[in-house]
C-alpha cells in the first residue's frame, strides 16, 4: 500500500492534481486525499482549487458538481459505476412532472442529484445548509427533492414553511430503524445518539443530535461525553474512532454502508490518475444552468 500511496502522491505533483474524498469513502483513501469532508465542504474546495486535475473519490453527482464549478479543469472519477441510488430516483422527466403539479413554487434540490436535475431547480442545498437555504427563499411553500426525509426534517426545524417533498430516499440511511436505536441505547445507556437527517423521521426523533456528516463529527469532537451511537454511514464512525481514540463510537448496526461510496480503492485512484481516464463531462448548456443553482447555494 505504501508504494501505491507514494506513486499517487508523485503523480499529483507531476500533474498538478488534487484529490477530494468524501467521508463515506474507505479510510485508506485519506492517505492520498488533499481534502476530506462532506458534500458542501468538497464543493467549496473544488470551487477554490487551482489544480489542473480534480480526482473525486466520491460518487458520480459529486464529480459532476466539481466539473460544473470548474469547467476548465479535468475531473476524474476512479470508478464510473460509483453512482448514487438516491440521485437516480429522479429523472428530468420526473422532475418536470413533479414541478407541474405545484406551479410557481420555488424548487430546492439536494446536492445528491444529477446535473440535469440541478439545471431545472432554483437553488441547491446540502444537509449542512438545507435549513438555511429553504429559509432564505422567504416562501410559504417550497418544493424539495429528491430526499423526502431531509425535506421533512427541514420542515420540522422551520415550522412555518410547508416543504413539499419528492418521494426519494437514501437506501443506506433508511436501513436504520427505531428498534435499532432502542437496542443500541439498551447496550450503551450512557451514549448519545447522533443521526443524519436522511434517516426516517421515526429515527431522528429518537436522536440526541441530528445533523450533516460534518455536523455529527463536529458535535462528537466538541462534546464532553465519551460514548456515541452513530446513526449514519460507517465511514463517519470509522474516522471519528481514528481521530478521537479516547472516545467510543458505536455504529448503530454493522450494515450501514453505502456500497457505491465504497467502490474506490487506492489502485483505482492510481490507475485513473496515471491514465487520466474516466473523465467526467457535462453538456455546456446544462452546466451553465446547473451552475446558477449551485452558486446560489455557495453565495
């Protein structure tokens, strides 16, 4: 592994490349990543980079977002099959049908969506800033897609805004059931439950803290408590345990793994960077419209 890491780091210098990695990736990827974080943070880093090549250790929509923000740069995705099952739940046709039922209502799309979908929406959001974004529209009603559970969680936080959601969801987070939280609490009665808002409302209602990937990690880092039940993807629990060994992080159950996020390996990254293959392209007209949607979010 050390030899592969060395080769990747040498290639980054030779080719002026930067590697962005999502927190749900296998931990080994952190050895070569320049930036590791959630969707909002990685979008911000992509927008700021002066690299010639961006290699995205994440899923397809993330690489698309990087290409939209940096049209003059080459964006590589080590494994093209690394898609997002939530993003695939809404096509352009389905979006237009959804919007036609609710005319003249602003439309917010979660960053977990394709470039084509972003191009048809008013503003983008991540789980980190979804409440802020919806509130900024100053509307009594808002359309939200594709994640119904994040949308309804946002509605509950705001209270006075009706959030009309598309029926999409994250299959990984939806595997977490209220019984899993209750079982974990019995086994670890002193632990705090930290949950992602992509979970079902019946789960988030049982949590001590609900927040984005970054929010969960920040809460755990700053808390005086020593034991936490993590109700989100395994990569978050793994990194927290690595970074804060004096605390204990219990994954709510062992199968909370996003298979698409786990596609990439160090050999895949080396191969993609060496050959400069699996480049992501976005149609210029689509990219131009999607850029406005993303830029409104980034401010």
